[in-house]
């Protein structure tokens, strides 16, 4: 019996050590158990078309202050049978490096039809869609949307059946998000939060997301309606590279 207990604690210690999660980070479901996760970089449903380096498990890490603020957002949304859905939060630097390698390989256009249909891949650095550093690696930036509860059905992504991300909700990938006007990670000007070509309902949906995130301390990136950073982030100059596992 004593040996079994000893082995258990040794195994637990090795497991925790191997994860190497810095102090100040949490797995988001430790704080918001009912948050919806759709972790695109763990899968092939992203602009690379393959799982991204550094994403090894269906876990979503974020700094504790950012998680606590997101809990306040989630608590308010629950009153209206809505929920946050997170696409990405902490992003290892090795994942960003993978993005850069992909962007430099101009022959790889596997997902062009869905994610950057109107942009030549050689423009991704120049136009600011890809960079060598990301706020996500500091741990307090999150990509998210709003979904209704009960959660609507969302089909599996089929890489051979892509549709332009700026098309109508009926035509593009049927994400179970409320209609934000584009899909996630859509490299197009329609993704700009205040694009004036949106429908009135799409404007309302984006305004709801931006307003409630702003209320609880997050700043939106004007070029991406889904992208928010905690204003008082705890690690403003540190770029982490621990694997998500």
C-alpha cells in the first residue's frame, strides 16, 4: 500500500514537471468550466492546413488575470443563453515560428481558398497577417467569439471542401458562432472589426463582443474582430515557448 502511494505521488510529480507550465498560467477550464473550446491550431482547420507545432493536447492555457476577466464576460453572457468560444489563447513561440516557415514557403497554398482567397501569399508579411512575434505568446491574448447555448451543430472541416471565409454564413464553413461576418482567421479586410460592408446584424454581433470584452479589460485588435489582449497583461515583454500538452 505504501509503495502504491509513493508511486502515485512520484508519477503525479513527473507529470506536473513535464508540463512545465509557468507560474501565473492556468488551463482556462479551471476557471471557466463551461467555456466552449474550438482549438483550431491543434487540428488541420487552420490556415496552414496541418496541426501547428507546440499544440499537443486539447488544452487552453492563459494567464490567471486574463482567465479571471474572461470569467466575468462568461458570467454576463450566461444570462442570455450565450457563451464564449475560444479558438486560441496562449501560443508557443515555436508555433509562431511554424507560421513564419509556412508563410515563406510560397508553394504551399493548401488552404488559400478558405483563409486568404484574395491575397497573394507573398503579401502576408508585408500586409501584417504574419509576424515573427505574437502577443499570444505573452499569454494574455485570446481569439474568441460568441456562441448560442444550447450549442448548434458544427460539421467537421473537410480540407477538400473549402469555401471563402468572407462569404455569407450560409456559404462559408458553418461555424456555430453567431454571425460575425467572416470565419475565424480570415485574411481579408472584412475581418476588420468596424468594416462598413457588414450587415446590421453582423455589426450588432461584433459590437456585443467588443463591448463586453472592453468592459472587462480587453482591447480589440482593429484588424481582427476575434482578437483581444488584456490591457494590464502580467507579462508584457515575455514571450513563452512551453508546449501545450
